[in-house]
C-alpha cells in the first residue's frame, strides 16, 4: 500500500456511508460540495464529490489533486479534458443508481395512471434507460428505444429516431447525459421543436439533467396541453428553480430520482473501491456499507404487485408536495432526503 497518512482527502460531507472509511489511510476533511474552493482543494490528493462540485481549471489549477472520484452516474460537472491533460484520474459511479431511477419513473407512472399497453419513449438507453426499458417491456408496455449514438455504433435495429418516437409515444422519459457539443449533443434538446412534434396529451418525464430541457418551451407545451402532465426531478439553474414550472408540473421533486438506499450504497461503494484500487488499499477493494441489503433485480414483480406495493415503499406525491410547498428548501430537501428502499 502507498503510504498516505499525510495525504489530504477532501470529501463532500453529504455522501452517505463514507464517514470513517478513509480515516485510517488519509488526512480526511469533510465539507459541503458546493463550498469546495480552489483554496480547499490546493493541498488535496483526492477529491470525493457529487454533482455540486465543479471540477475545472478554476478549482484545480496549481493543486496537487491526483484523483477525483464522483459518487454519481453523471460527470458533466468534471472537465475531463482538463483532467486528462493534467493526468488526474477520474472515476464515476456508472450505473450505481439505475434502479433507484427505475423505481422513481415507475412510481410516476403508477401515480399518473399509466398502464401496460401504453407506448413509452425511453430517450437514452444507457445503464438507467436500459434497465427501465427492460422492466417496462416485462410489464407489457410498448417501449420505443431512442439512442442515436448507440444506433450509430450498433446499427439501427431495435432503435427508433427521436422524431418517430415522440410523435406516437404516450410518455416520453429522458435518460441522457448532458453534453454541449458534437452531433448528438443533449443540451437544450427538449425545445419548442421537440414538444411541437410530440403526440398531443403525452406525459413528459425528465430525471436526467435539467439543462437538457428548455424551461420556457416546456411551460408553453404544458400551457397548450401538448404535454398533459410533466414529471420533473432535475431543473435548469438548480437549486434556484423556475417557480412557474414548479406550479405547472404534475410531479416536482428536488433531484432525488436516484436516491434509493441501495443506489447510494452502490455509488459510495464504487468510489471507495476505485480509490482503494488506485492507492493499493487492500482492505477496501471489496467494501460495501454495513446494514444495506442489495436487491436482486432479476426478480420482477408483476405490474399488479408493483401498483399494490408502491405506496408501501415510495410516496412520490409526498416528495412533490414537500418541494411545491417550500421550493426555497430545494437543497435542504435533497441533502436531508431519507433514502427509500428499492423493492424490485
């Protein structure tokens, strides 16, 4: 093992299960992710973060950071090009909360009265979208898979274009990464043109990134009843969210779609194991938090069982009411969230 006791590790204090894990190996400091500054990071060897810490030249120039581990699926908060140039190892928790998001979207469908047989466009078929599509098909929904990069790499079979999907889908649900360049960029992809092409009266769900949706375009689509119900978990300008869109949304939540107990345990486990691998900490190579039971996702309850049991496991309407009644508490509602247990 590399001798690390003098090396500083800076950790977002809102990452669950992690307190006490690295203290035997690093000089550990905890602080809110949004408050990590260039001064704090200057003498850190490792940053363990979430989405609230923007890792770019402004934060990292002149620092001794050698590794950034983010306990999140997304990594648009990290300037990966800069990190490559500076030889900073970047590790994310790919797929960690996929089934937490699947449960969230399923809860929204149950709440909105969507039933098997409906057409659902799953836009972005990576770890989250792929898991969701598989469950939906098992329950009897008609799934339209939309993923232009995968379609290009793997062939068009099994995929449909975004335009074709939204024209006929009863529900459109977004599960894309946030990208701002390239032929398949997702920033502002849900704009006036997209909503105009949607089947009138369709439902719209976004649990990917807020910036993939043009807020004003979505508000117009809801006002005109082009979109009959919107489920919004991620927002432009978080935590200062658009209050008009908040009031118009059928379900509004504070970026907690993936906040299941098992998803959070998996995310923390993945970053702990990655740091252990990077620095040769043998005792942490297979670390998993005590008291959290993994779920066998290959066992699928019927749709009837899901509808019957959902209220026992997740009250999505309650989460929505909490945000709608106190939007100024967005960050507190997110940071103090009581993680729900996955059950399928």
